[in-house]
């Protein structure tokens, strides 16, 4: 098993969308619609892109299980009166058994490991026959965090779907007062990160509407996060001095949110700031000229809870790609922070302001 630090680093890598599936782009929204102004001159209007998950995600994984550090085994040499010996694979990926030197088994199947042990034991025994039993899987895990009853890191010891992982984590957290989960898990902003990339699984359709087309099979190190619906932050990411979640009080505007993030970075493109609103699988986007606002040529914009403000550092090639980049940055940042706190309660969190070309 790679170190937790490696896993967290992996969550921050990879900026592209999965080629087999992308988030749908909802209709553009007018950020001035809740303000007392008549028109907005800095918006773009465009089309809708269909949300689609690859059917491959719904297929039962057929790859054989491969061993890794931390996995626990019982090894028995048939005819040996000592019986089975409990052992495990060390951090170096090696298995230590009997008179044998460390056997490199990281990445081998059980059948391949059995053959390796029998071959090397033949130096000491005549035609040895080895029986292997996998007792515990520690090298392949998935993360289930947020508003579940038992958030944590769970062994991926066989094919597992999203719903099975949530069930393994005790199911959605239930309010002791109302007995429901409605106000506790924000399914519209729940997400999965795989190898640093956002998978556009619609948790609301999956859990509330029973849409099994969203119930994909998980892979090692997948990160599931179900945030609280009581959370009201505004997220300011990208080219700002201190990317962060800004607490939503009576009113948060674009100017105050960016001020809370310590202002724009020197290389920020103030004329193309994105405000993203709505479900992560069907987000709406508005492009705002922040320079016009701060120079008095346009009014400030009132934000809503859970809005994502993304400040770019270079021009975008398409609006869809720009939105994908912003959403991907958001989910990677949240995953890194929540994963860090799961490993170390004193983890201080991280911001994401990597200068990326759109």
C-alpha cells in the first residue's frame, strides 16, 4: 500500500476530465437576477452538454486481486505439522516466511504467489505444496467521508459499488431529532474522485430516485464525499492569494468573497472570473468581469451558499472546459482537505491555486 501521503498527493494530481464521461453543463445563469439592476453585460449564453457516465464503470471488475503492503495471509505447507502460519506483506512489498528470504509479492495474484513460494521452498523441501488464504486486505481501500454514520477508509476486498461502500460506512447519517437524512447529506454536491479526477456520478438520482445507472463500481483509492446540506460556505479557488471556503452570513458578494481570500493573485485574469452554481453534475456558470466591478463600471454580485468562485490565470479555450477545470479544482481541494483530516485531525488544510492553462 502506498503511503497515505502518496494517496493525498494523487488526489491533487490529474486535471483532465475522464475521456469516457463528463459533467453536464447547465444553462448559464444571470448573477444579477437577485440584485437590483436591470441588465448584465458581462455574461455568455451557450448550450447544454449531456451528462454521461461510461457504461464501463457499471461492469463488474474482472481483474484478479493483486497483493500489496499490509495484506494478511495464512500460509500452510501441506504435511507440515506446524499448521498455517499467519503473516503479512511488509511495506517493502515482500513476504517473509520460514527459511525463505523476503519474497517480492507486491503486484502478484494469489496463484502467482503460491507458485513463487513452492518454487523457492523446493530448495529445502521435496515437492512442497502451499495453501494460501487471504485473511485481510489492507493494500486496496476506498475512502467514504462526510455525512455517513461511520466515515473512514474501507478495504476494497472485492467488487464494490458506490451504494455498497456507503452501506459499509453505515449509510447516510440520520438526524436524531427528525430521524431522516434529508437535511444532513447534500447529494447535489456529493462527489467521487478517482486518480485526481472528478467522476460525474449523480448522487441525488442514485440515492433518492434509485437510478442504478449511477451505481458504478469502485477502484482502489476512490474517494467518496457526501457533504452536509447545512454547510453554507462559498468556495473561492484558483488565482487568489489564499484559496478558501468563506463562511456565508447574511450576505456575501463577489468582492467580499475575494477579499476574504486575501485578494487576487498577481497573474489572475480578473475579466473572466467564473461563478458556478447548482449541482456538480449539472452546474450553471456565469462569467463576470471583476475589473468592471471594482472600478465602478458594474455592480457587485450577491453570491449564494455553496457557490464556487474560480479565478483563472489564462484564457479558456471553451466554456465547457473552463467549467470542468473549475469543478475539478473544487473536488480535488475538498478531497485533499477531508482526506488530510481523516488521517491527521490536526491537518490544517490546503488551498489550490495551481497556474493551469485552460
